[in-house]
C-alpha cells in the first residue's frame, strides 16, 4: 500500500511514508537522491513547516490543562502588559490565535518587501521575533476577533511569543520541556542539526535548497523531526484517545504514554471539534488540526511546506491509525503529495 502511494506521489529526492496501526509500524522509503552515508532516510530530520503548529497547539493546551493559562486570556496583556494597542487587538485571546480567528492577516503587511527577493530560499529569515511582536501590537485586525476564520502564520507565531512571555521561558526551552521531553521526542528539534542530521530540501529544478531560516515565526514552522518521532507524536494522540494498543516495531522504542495528567488531558482534547466554518459548516477544526469525516471516523490532519520540503501528519482515532509523510521537493501546483497521503488515512 505504501509503495503504491509512493508511486502515485512520483519522483522526489527523498520520500518517507510512515504508518502506524495500533502501534504496528510500517515504513516505506525511496528517493532519487542518495541519503547521507551514515544514516538512512527514516533517521533524517525533516522540516515540518506549518505542521509545526500542531506542536504549538499542544503546548498551549497543556499549559491550559495545568491551570497556568486560560484560552480566553488577552494575548496583548500577556505579551506586553500596559502597551497601548487597538481595541480589536486588545480583544484577541489565545484561543483566537490558535484557531485562526484573530482577524490578523496571514503575515504582517511589512513582511513582504523584505521576503520577496528571497521568496524561494529563506523568506522568513529576515523578519525576527521583535518585528513579529511589534507588528502585532500595532496591528489593525481585518475582522473582529472570533467572527471569521483566516489561516495565519502571523497569529500562531504571536501565540508562541505570548506563551514564552507568559511563562518567562525561552520558546525553544518551553517546547522541549513541556512537549518534546515528556513524549520522548529525542530526535525532534526547533533548529538545524549537525552535518548529516537533517534532510536536504530541493527546489523545483532539483538543486539543493538552503536550510530553513524561520526568523520570528518559530511557532508556525520551526519543528524538524524524524518519521519515527512523528509517529510517536501521533501515537500519543491515539493513546490519549484510547486507540493505541501496540508495542512498536522491531528496533523502535515503543510509545510510552506521558505520566503527566495535564499533557494527557491536552492530547485527548486535540480530537474534539472546536470550530466549524464554510458553507453549511462543512469545514471542521479541532484546537490545532483540520478534521475530515470519513466512513471510518473523523481524521485529524495537518500539512506543511517549506521552500524545499513537504510534510503531512494525520491520525484516525476510530481505526487506531497514524500517518507521517515527508518529502524533499518543493511544493508545486497540483502536487499529488498531500492528496495521496491524505487518502491513505481516509480510504
């Protein structure tokens, strides 16, 4: 099945499809480029792009479950107490930021002039954290918070900086302490690793793409991870939903449910719808995942792309199935990658 899906996806320098059903893992690796000599493709770390938002959403849910924050806390007051802001910005809560209902645009207006000259390489690298924060504090939301859904890298990045400010903890330390370490995601990082640790992305012409520089948008796209760690992350969601009964594949450390009650509560909450939008409310979202109805039960998923890589994460609690897919080619119009791997969960 995975080999057939890989064939439908078509040639890519590196492609890994990783499937878990009740803890039994199956991986398929292929690619037109040779992997590093010291490790196979499934042990490389891949850029997740927007799929990183599932980690940011889980972090927020854990802090709320632990009683350290509230979804309805005003973001501006946590980020810059007493700073003068537009009334609509003052009304934006953590819930609005994570559910893309803040009224903020996808990216700050002044992001584009500095990004366009390097749009196919490192568009985010020249826009640091302080600019993201300043752009938020002077923003004029397009719509009243909570009234419309608009996908926003800007909003989730602001959320990340707000959580760091509220906990007085650097973002990377906070994510590692509250999410990565408890789930034993030892091969997952928010920054590039040493030589040979990370997969190399590729432009549309096939030439190597530079390492992703995420600037101040870490919460929206900084995570790098291996297919094995991604399955562990997804299996944690299944376990919290009561849908994990496996011991892992040979040679792979089996998933161990987190002992922390707040993390278990946060993981369980990830499967429940919190927002419906579109004609006849056809589009459903949980706190951080897109959700589609299927004959086998609802599927939660999120895709991501960087200038040289693509990623897809998804899980179906009713079937105990999780899927992580990564490839090192730049996304293009009508690229079959996401549709194909999404079909593996819904067929």
